[in-house]
């Protein structure tokens, strides 16, 4: 099997679960990134960093 064919086949099989996991992580972090309670300063930065890192994918 050629490398290109193998990459296309694996992309069709694995891309959807990877994107679903990434989207769930980003949606879960949005409330944390927008929080305004006590001690939210460091949590906001952490959530924004996680969202930014996931968006790179």
C-alpha cells in the first residue's frame, strides 16, 4: 500500500473522532475562560491556553 493511500484511509477513519474530542474540549473550556468569580484570573488564562492549543489542530 502506498503511503498516500494509507494516509487518506486513516484520515477518513480517525478524523471524525479526533475533531469530536477537540470540539468537546473547547466547548467545555469556554465557561471556564469566561468566568468572572474569585480566583478566576488564573483559570481564565489556563482555559484560554488550552483552547488556543486545541485550535491549532
